[in-house]
């Protein structure tokens, strides 16, 4: 009896000291009540560096003190239960939260030596450099050609019609859509299939020469074949861009990303190598989520 009590006391003491628990399989895990981020938020070559980001919608504290890097040529997956703040965090990265009345963002997001929240930053070029692909494909009610040419025209990227043709063709090739649409460029973008529309939207994002591409559940409206094409594309795009993708599919996160960040009720709970997060999570909340006990 007394031996058991000693063991229990030892465990309680350890929990207090390390804010963690050691399980019977010998693996140390961080307890559910810990909210500081576990894992490596920083990378060697960050393309974007976020420091202590907080977001409020009125009084609602939607993102709490999140620090996270997005690396060069990496796909970073953001996962977590509905309402945990994935879209909110993603929108901070190109100041899309500016468009939401009552939304307040604090903290620092460094890109090319400047804070994207600085008043000196013009959001129009910022949103070209940090492009966004949404959940539902949203082509403009224009031709396939015009869907791509629209952005480069606004940003003055083509000096003559030949240059514009080249941008349109290159963007469609990079998005893996050229072969399917090259003979119907004058037809409406909205006439394409859902998967083609999503690749058109990716081509549109690429056309304005971004460095970073943000994707908010880009495959949730697509069938498995279209999803596979977009996932393949994401992997190819990594050669030239940094990508942050929100997904509800853990299989997708495992397939396309190198790093994974797990969010829970506005906190960044754990971040690390994708394989480690899915096979050997360190935080109990991450483990609950990936094993289907939560969300
Ligand atoms: N425009 C808004 N006004 C007020 N509250 C908002 C707004 N957008 C999001 N929220 C709140 O902020 C929190 C985070 O929402 P967010 O949309 O970022 O979550 P999410 O992780 O993307 O969820 P989902 O997986 O369902 O897309 C939620 O509690 C949500 O209700
Ligand atoms: Mg969302």
C-alpha cells in the first residue's frame, strides 16, 4: 500500500516539474493542460517568421500568442478541430483579416526584413507575394485566359500581348492545367470542372509571381482524383514556393507536408516534422486529435 502511494507521489511531483507525464510505454508526453507550444517553431531558412501573434474578433481571443516559421521550399500543414483558428492564422499572413470588421491582430510577421503589419506595407502587392487559394474554387466570371491575365495586368507584369500570352501559358503549365485548356482559353473559367477550376485558381495565384502560397482546405470540394492532382501539384510547387496549407484530412497533411502544426482552441499546441507529429506526437492533445479522440 505504502509503495503505491510513493509511486503516485513521484508521478505527481514529476508532472508538476516537467508539466508532463510519462506513460507506461516509456514515451514522455506533455499533459493536456499545457498550452505552450511543444516542438520546433523555428526553421533554419524562414521565408516568413511569425512572433507572438494574437487575434481578436471583438472580445473573442481567436489566436493566442502563436509563433511559427514558414520555411523556404516547404509545405507546412495546419491541422486541428473546427474553430481552432487555422483560417484566422492563415489570413494573418497576407493581412486578409484587415477586411473583417472588428478583427484585431497583434504581433510581428517578418517577410523580407519588414513586418507585414507595418503601415508602410501596401496590401495589394503583399497579397500577390503571399497569394491565397480558397476552399471553394472561385474563378472570375471571365474567360480562362482572362482569369490568369487579370492579376498580371493589375500589377503591370506584362509589357506587351506576347508577354501576357507567355505568363498565361507558363502559369497554366505550372498548375498542370495547360494540356486540358490550351484549345479553349476563350471559354469561361466557370465552365471547367471543380478540380480544373481549383487548378485555374492556383494558376491565377502563380501568375503574379508569389513567394508564398496559402491554401485554406483547397481540396475539400474536390473528388479523390482531382484531389490527387492538386496534391501532386502542391509537391511540385514546393520547388519554387513556400506553401502553408490548412486541411481537415490528416492523410493529406501526411502526404503533402514536411512540417505540421497542430492548433487547438486558438493555441498552437505542437509543431514538428510531419512524420513525427503523426507517428510520435509529444503533446496529449495532438495525440487525441490524430487518433480520433477529439474533433
Ligand atoms: N469573422 C468572424 N467574426 C467573429 N468570429 C470569428 C470570425 N471568423 C472566425 N471567428 C471565430 O474565431 C475562431 C476561429 O475560427 P477559424 O475560422 O479561424 O477556425 P478554423 O480552425 O479555420 O475552423 P474550420 O476548420 O471550421 O474552418 C472561431 O471561434 C470562430 O467562431
Ligand atoms: Mg477554416
